[in-house]
């Protein structure tokens, strides 16, 4: 019996009241040989899209005390869990989450680590993002952002540079909205004057997630609405079949063929399930099914126990970005707290550096730290500064006159 079968065997039994006990039991029953990281293609990590695509993860750690142990003894060192154990434990927790309220609210910190043009250090550029997605199809879904400014990651190099309070960054992420770190730029790396970033925080602004109320993003070529989310199946087999249908629509839209079991197919399934878990107000049963789909995907590997950028412990899982979707050398990591079943962070990490961006192995290119994700009856506090999006969903500078 393999790891996944062991966990599924356990899943039929009622879980213990304590979430930590659940995680510990799964750890004891599922430990076994860890998957070796596969060799990944050499292309560049894609930036997050607006709404995640958000998306990316620090690796994580958890301390699980085994039931019946001596409480006077020191806690055991955190141990890496298999991807199946982490994800199946998270699925169990996701099924119990409440799902009632006027809005799905999430708050996160988005950031990027980019090289300073003409210098030898990196700057961490951050934005605080709130997302408000209504349960009603008659309202706009809103993204509210506030640039938090940049900070040098090498203080000594920054001081040698004269301690500047602004920088020009060599980055594949642009500045269409106040140097927000998740907007895609058009300039080739190293060309022009670079992306301007200030150390000081900026002003809050709001952007609707679509041109019309009741639309909030896409899942591949499929426009997401409240009705389409309600129709998503809460069974992992049926949810996987639904996402297979989305992939087939992508192929008909002019993309190449993505054979089942191939790296591109697995990546799309990985990306779609992460979007359901991080960006969209899916029902608890759908979220649980998404975790179970992730647990069956080839190419998902453990990166062990680490902490996210906020210092929270969890277990890190990762998948390499295939050559078709990105330039050389990256993987997307997610950090899960197996005791609570919550996603803590998503990160894009360099594995094969691209010299055009002056990257370094292990560099955190993009990250999303999830601080809150819940239903609420509170309404968004929209700032006066607002923008509209174009037909492709990209923010534009003119003030929003329709919302």
C-alpha cells in the first residue's frame, strides 16, 4: 500500500477533535520514501496574474506531537511529510470551513525580489492586496491595493550605493499601477530605465476584477461567475474531469496538445487547483476536492519543513514550471499548515538562473503571503482612487467611471 492509499484508508475513520492530532496521526501513518524532485525544464517563471494568479510559496515546517507522548520531553524536530499526507489532511479541514456571508474576503502581501539596475543587490518590492468577491452576481468584485514600497535585501550594498530611497529594477513585472508587483511589463529585461520603485508606501487604490458585475476572473479560458462556481463539483473525480474539459478548450483555442500525464498537463491541473484554493470563493466541498486532486498529480514533490516570509511554520510542496509556460529555471511552491489545512504562501523560486535578470539560484522571484481568507458580511471600504480594466482584464490609468 502506498502513501496515498494509506491516507485514504484513514480518511474513512472519524478524525480526532484536535487538528494537531489529525496531522500527527497522518504523519505517523504516511511517512515513507519521499519523492525525489524531478528534473525540470529550463524556462523562466511566469508572473502572477491579477487575482493570483496569485500566486506563489515559501516552504514550511510543522511540529507535530504524537499522542501519548511525555509532555515533559522536548518536542521532536519537525519532519517532512509526503505531499499526499499534507494535502489529504488539508482536505479534511477544508470540508469543515464555514461558507456564509456577503463577500469572500482575502488579504495578502504580494512581493518580488528584483535586481537594481547597474548595482549588485536586490530590492524586495511589496504590495498589500485585499480581494472582495460578492456572493451576488449583481455586484463588482474588487481588488484594493496599497504599495508598501521597497526595501534593500543587502543593507551593506545599499549603503555603498549611497542609501537611495528609490530604485530602477530589472524585472519582468511592470508598473502599470503604482509599481504594483504583479502587473506584467512589456520591456525586455535590461532594456530602458528599469521599473521605478520608491521606498515609501503609496496610496490605496481599487480596481474591479472585470468590465461588468458578477464576473471575477478566469479559469483558463472559462469566465468565472457566482453561478459557475456553484456548479463546480465537490467530488475530486468529477472536479478533475471538469478541469480536463477546461484544458481541452485551451487546446481548441490554439494551444498545443497537452497529453495527460505530461508536464504541461500536470502544470495546468496544478495551476487551476491553486487558483480555486487561493483566488476564488469555492464551496468547502470543492476546496476539499481540489486538495485531493493535487494529491494525485504527478510532479508534486515535497520541499520539507520551512517557514513562510511571515515566520509561520508549514510544509512546502512544489512543481516545476514546464518549458511551454515559462522561461528557464523555476518552480512554484506552496506552503501548507497541515495542522489547520490552510495555505500560507505561494512562491516562484529560481532553480536555473536567467542571466538577463541577474538571478541567483534559490532566489524568491515572486511571492504571495496569505494573511486572511474568509467569508464576511462586512462591505469593502473602497478608496476614492479607482481604475477600470480593459476587455482583457488589464488595469488602465483612467478613473473608473462605471463602478
